[in-house]
């Protein structure tokens, strides 16, 4: 049973629908100008505290992001309780990792899992298929995704469910095993906040 607070995503949806342009006035990045294809999505979730820029003030939308960073975005976007169990050693490779409490929170909510050997691989770059699986699970659509199960391809059902939920809307991805960038991750998170939680 998920222990996330459903009120926060609802508030976020309201903020998105209220005025993306108004939110964008509070925090802007020099490298994400108004003509950037992901300007609205990045500005919105940045101002909602889901993601931040770098020390140089830029967002670097083309940079990749790690599994730990994406897990952190999930914990913040879905208001997971990341203080309870924050120090629990769930994965052998996150014992001293900066993102441990966020990773633990996502794990306790059945949103993420490791590699089957007790590791999470927090510093590996996240792929489209991994992001799809995480978001589908965060939204509570695992059972819906099961109808698309395909032998020998664990991610197919999550990718198809993610498509149905429009999580890839605004993103052009042809190879779902490829690494996604920070801009695309922002778009997927933004899209997920428009989907009803189950």
C-alpha cells in the first residue's frame, strides 16, 4: 500500500492548470528560454520544487540524470514520506549515498526495485523504459500495465501503459532503452501530474 500523500499531486495539477507562465516568472534558467520546447514543463516543476538547476544558474536540459536523481524527483513530485526509514539500508550501494532517503521512500512505496542482487545502481543514468516503469508504478497503474505483458521484454508493458497515460507526450523517443535527459525527465514528470492517481 502506497504511503504517499495524494493531496500534493492534486495541488500540483491545480498549479499547472492555474498558470504556467505565472509560475515561470519566479524561477528561470538562462539556458531554458521561452522558445525552448520544454520551457513550460521545466519552469513549472522547477518552481514547484521538484527539480533544480546547477550552481552556474543553468538547467542543462540536455544532460543525462541518474537513477538517484530521478528517484528524488519522484519522491518530491508525489510527496512521498522520505523521512520515515531514511537511514534504513535497503540497497548495498546506497548506504552512504546522498539520495538514500529518497530512494528508500520510493522503494517502500513499491515504485522502484533493485537489480535483484541487492543493488540499486543509483549513479547509473536512467533510461526511458526505467522512467516509464517508475512513473506507472508511482501513479498506481501496475495492474493496468499487466495487460500488455510481453514474454522476454519486462519493459514493454510499462512503455505501453505510459503511452496510454500520455507520459511520453511532447517527447520523441524511438529507442526506449536509451538514456533520457533532464529536459525529457521534466516533461514526463509534468505529464504524470496530470494523470489521476489510482
